[in-house]
């Protein structure tokens, strides 16, 4: 048996693939658990994982022989792995960055390369490539302006949905320039095959008609500025709506059960770089910028937002009050970042920026954490009922877990320094996560030398 293992290891190494040797059972012992099913903590627990799922949680569980033991020493905290529900993932390095930041689920909202949607996702699922579970949306638009797949007619829309289904996509993401007829066809065909419609404001409709027409999720907070909130005629285009507009949005979202992407840091980051090349240059000197792909580094440096006119500070402040009100009203929120497309937001690290922004906006730390755990879990459960459940620590849930040194409900900063991450039952301790990060820097250093 042992020699067979060695042979197998040699085979995998010769193929350049990591050997995902994982014991059958992992036992987290002496851990405090934040189940995130409600605002409560369970002290000094044992959590047993096998077959990629949480099998048992208790204070008196016995640990089976041969189990791998992860000892929390009575002080470490175990919580659901985090989710970033608005990313654009192009490479395996970006998957590694997400994982190293405690992210075990990500939603790619368009532009993922075919290889990522197809074989790389499959390799992650097998354990050959370290990364989060990735849900993907196919982005469609009515014009080629933003480079998305163009669906000009209802027939093209239905064809695009079938194509997306056949190629493993999970959602259709609608973009600004669609016609009402194409939008309606996307929703209808999407219902037929099980691909829910999410995304931006469609200018020919506006959010209210989109939601009434079947769109289940809004991909940015700022979309409400473009088509939901009423602004007085002739108002400064960068001014914010009156706060008295917020209750109408809450009523509408509550009535329709719409999920909103709470990407506050995204808009704040866009606002912070208006007219400020120095701000972008300072971001490029941050430690997390070392992990940027050279192409992203160039894109950040040339940020188009820097050259736009007018301050967005009033609008950013309004969106902070808006998202705080949404959370207090119980509107389902999911954290998202748009990383790394927005200069200043690096894959993985951006989620922690967003969580900090939500806390500063007035959400409780439990509310903040819910946007990156139970919120995304509930959203996927309702839109992709076949998918394995995640987002809470509970029996039968997918074993997507994050181990940290302190209680995140006392300090969300602890989430930035994982003691380990379990993704789909595969355990990555702090040293393994650091090795993933170091390997990215080493690869980029090699790329520079060879140029
Ligand atoms: Zn995006």
C-alpha cells in the first residue's frame, strides 16, 4: 500500500500536479464555532468533517482513529468560509489569492475565460488546483460597447441562455444596453433551463421593471442611483438622492425578495481615485499589490476613473447610509467587490476592504459577516437548488470553513490572517496558504527576468 502511494505520488509529481492526499476524516478540536445561523457562539467544540461535508458538531464527540486533528487550543474560532459574490477571475493565481484570503466561494460575474469556466473549475473541484468553488455568470448586452456577448433579439437571447447552460454557467448577467424584448426572453429561457438572471441596470427598463420582470439580484449598490432613486430635474449628475428615497427601495426589495450585492468598498474605491493619480499610485505600493498580475498593474496605473470629473463623495456617503438601512431592514445582502477590475481592489484582499467598509457604514459585525457567509449561502440555495449548501457551520453543509485566531464578532481584522482554510473538505493550513502567495510573487519575478 505504502509503495503504491509513493508510486502514485511520483506519478502526480511527474505530471506537475499537486497530490491532494487528504485523510478521510478531519477533526477540528477545541475550537469555538460561529455557526452563522444566528448570532451565537458555541464554545470548545469538536467539528468532524468527511466526504467534503460537516458530519457532526458537539462538545463531547469522540474523534475517530486516523483522523487528522486540527487543534484550536480552546482559543481559535471556526466559521463558514467567506464568499465574494462579485469577482472577475481570469487565472489560477487569482483563485489562490481568494483562497489565501479565506474565500471558499466566489461568483464570477462575466468575462471569465472559457478555460476557467470549464477545465480550471473542474480541476478545483477535483482538488488539483487550490481555489474556492466558483459560480459563473455569462454576461450579455445589447451592444458591443463593453465587449460582452451581444444579444440583439429575443431569439439570440434564448440561444445565449442555452449556450450558457450547455457550457456550465450558473447565471445570466444582464448589462446596460439590452432591449426589453431580449431581457424578457433571457428571463423566460433562464427559468426554463434553471439559469437565473442577475446583473446591472438595463437602461431600456430600469431596476423596478427588471425586478418585476424576474431579475433576482442586483450586482452593485450603485445601480440604484442610475434607475431606482428619483433625482430632481437638472440636479448635478454626481449629487446623491434624498435619504427619504430609501424606504421606497426597502419596500420594493422586501416585497420582491430581491438580493442586493453590498459592494460598498467598490464605489468608495472608484470615488477615492477621481482626479487622483497619486491615490492609485499609493495603492500600487500596498503589500497586496505585489500579487497583481502585470496586466492588472498596468490597468490600475492607467485607471480611467482618475481622468473623470467631479467628486463622488456625496454619493459614496449616501450608499453607506443606504446599505446600512438595507441591512437593518433585513434585505438579503451579499458581499461583492468587482476585484480586480476596479483599480485599487486586489483579488481576495478586496473582500476584507469591503467588510471593513460595511462595518464603518454602521452594520453590526454579525450583519457584516452574514453578507459574506449565510447571505451568499441562502442566495445560492434559492437560485441553484442542486448546489451543495454552504454559508453556515451545520451538519450536512459543504465543508467550507475558516479558522482564525480571535472572535470575528470582536474584530473582523482577524479574518485577514487565517490559521487555515478548508475548501470543499480540503485543508490548507497557514503555511500552505503562505506558500500559495509566495509562489505568485516568485512567478511574476521570473516573468520580469525573462523579459
Ligand atoms: Zn463586475
